[in-house]
């Protein structure tokens, strides 16, 4: 998912509206967090329809929305910050998203199919297998996938595997079993990936 966050209170230190790209490791954000904000999580291909090829520029970073859509982002921030209620703020955000959705590009059928195949496999299909399935070369798939999904297919696959871990994490299964069912080579592989994405180990997370 690609979170879109809009501050309810203006700040001279940051853009009022920001897009958070999928990240290949955990991050720690310095500075004070906004006291109030409204957030929506965009599906990968939905972000492309809303913001076009510029979504690839977000990558694994945090980008001010004005860098992608210019004055429309400033107008969105002003409308949400001047809205008197949460319902009105949500209405303003919905109106912004629906307007851009109606005018935005559609992802290619090959990228849509590649994403569906990756999701269906829980991130365990190889990129070569998916490229053959959609009829593209390995290199062309990576280029177009990153352009329209925002990250390379390999990172998307790793994030999908991790999402399977979250679904299993409170089932009481052993970590070795969870690793096997989530597509990892072994328990050590799961722990390394989990630490990279979250900054902690699965055991430490549950203990807290």
C-alpha cells in the first residue's frame, strides 16, 4: 500500500500532503509527528491511476504531494485544513481522489496481470515465471512494473511474503512452520527479512 497523509493543522516544517512509498527497510522519522491528520492507503495500481508515471519517482521515499500534482496538492491541503469536521475532511479527500481517478491513466494489462500473479502466489512466484506468463522479457517487465506499481517486482514480492507472516503471527504456529507457509527458505531467512523491514525480530515484537 501507498499511504497518502494530509495534515489537519498547517506546519512550516513539512508539506501538508505527503505520499509514503513502499520501503525496503524500516525507517525512523525524525521530528514531531503531526497531532492530527487524515490518511488513506492507496493500492499500488491505484496510485498509478491517481498520479501517473510520477508514482515511480516516489520509490522508497516520502514525497510531498505537490511534487507530483503541483497546485492541486496545495488546494487539497487548504481545503482539509479549513474543513470544520472530520466528515467534511473525508469528503474533500474523496473528491480529490475521485477527480484524479476519472482523469488518470490505466495500468497496462500486462502489469495488472503480473501484479495479480504475484499477489496470488503470496510473493513466491519468480519474476522470470511471471514475465513468461504475461509475454514480456524479464527486463521489460521490471521496467514497466516499477513505473506503474512504484517499486521493482522483487521488492513487491518480499513485501507480499512479509504480509503472509503477519497473517500467521498470532496463530500459535512455530516460526519454522510460518516461514515455510510464507515462502521463506527457512526460519533464519524469515528473521532476516523481518528485521530488515521492521527493525526488530518476530519474537521481540510479540514479547512487546
